[in-house]
C-alpha cells in the first residue's frame, strides 16, 4: 500500500469531513431558515468532496476498506484533520469565523492541488473549487456583516476570531507524509500558502472592522491525530449509527 | 430564533437561458446581497436556475382581491379578444 499517499488523502479529506459534520449539526438549528439551509448546503458540498477522496483512499488501502469504513470506523487518533475544523458551534459567530478561517485556506489549497501530478486528486480539486469559492464568498460576507454590524455582533465575532486564531498556524504545517508527497509532485507545499492566507484574511478582517489578533501562540496536533477535547464527542455523534448497526446502509 | 425579523424579499428565477424569470417564492434577508445568496441556497440548490432577481416585497404593488370583480370579470365574456376565429390552413402545423 502507498502509505504516504493514503495518509495524505486522509489529511485532506478529514478536514472536510469534520467541518461538514460540524455544519450538519446546525441542520434544523440555524439562526433562521435561510442560513440553516446555507450551512447545510456547505456541509453537503464538503461531504460530497469527501466521498471522492475516501473512495480513492479505499482503493489504495484495499483490505476490504470502503468510503464508509474510512469515514466512520477509525479511532480518534486516526483522524488527521486540523484542530480548527473540529471546534464547536459555540454561536453563529464561531461557526462563521471557523468557516472563514478554513475557506480561505481551502481555496488556496485546492488551487494548488489542481496542479498535482496525481490525476485523481487534481480532478477532485478542480471539481470542488467552485463550491469552495462560494463558501469563501458566503463566510467572508458574514464576517463583514457581523464585524461591521452592531456592537454586540462585533464583540462576538471578535471573540470568535480571537479564540480560533490559535488554530490557524497548523494549516501550514507539513507532516512526514505531506513532505513525501510534495517531493513526488503529488502534494501541495502548504507552507508556501501562508503569506497569501494571512493577507486575504487580514484584508477581510480589516474591512469588517475586526482587530487582527496579535497572539503568536499557536496550537497544533490534529494533523498527527492529537485532537482537542471536542473531537471525541463529535466522533461519538458521527459514528453512532455505524457502531450500533455495523454495515447499515440508507 | 431572533425576534426581529429581516424584511421579506420576493425571488424570481430564470430556469434556462431564453426563458423569462418566474416568481419562485419569498424569503427573509437583511439586504439585497444577502437576499441573493439566500435565494441561491433556498431556491437553486437543485440546479433550478441560471439567473436570480430579488426585490423587496414592499416595493411590489399588488391588485386588491376585493376589486377582482371590476378588474377581471369584464374580460370574461369577451371571447373575441382571443385569436380563435381564424381558419388556419392545414399546412400550418404549429401556431
């Protein structure tokens, strides 16, 4: 098995799976009908992308693996998503801040992944990029609305940005599998996206009258399977059906 | 759920190029830009459209149903206003 490629694909797909799960939690619980549907739509976009990645990963893994077994039957330490995406929907500000901080990265990442020498990955990137462009437009708009809205909305979105800022640096960290894939021309050297990322993020935050956090203390670990305390609860929720009724299908 | 409601907007969607925009429904949004994005998510997520118009509902002037008598009934017995009194040659198949 191509171990590094397998790990690399999970590293990409797990971000979308876990963020998709978080957004899906809002289905029927959004602040109003319209935003509820918008968040669920983004969730479904992400889960659609995830299916393509996991189907590919299942082929590489063999041993009877399927997209479902990869999505639902791993243990916490075998998920390689960044810490940012597993953070909870504390309020709508957190949901949009998390979305925005991930979307800007996601779009930059997919733009580069299109150039991958792995044709399956570049095809998935090309297919996903329009969806993710819209996600970034949507979340950026909300950042501006909340930041430049009322005193309360500004305070709340500022708090969310401050709290989530500590998880942004991990996006640009390369694991051993990442480095190996970069060398083979398959992977994206995410460290090179960092400047463009903080430039775009800062522009939107400034327009939104949100102060850019100055903290230089960053957390990481998700890419190595070491997660925050929120992850276990999320997985318990997400994996319940497959654990309780193994191999069940809709 | 917020207690202060955003204004209501009417949504018109053109389902294909060449067709006209049709009224699809209404939704709430704080301004026109948000109304467009909400309309995109609420009404075109199943590939229903290629173009969206939104207009705040308060800008639509509607006829009063109480006046339907004087507004519409006079037209009911004027069948001669329909172009149905021409004999079409058989060769004209689609008219």
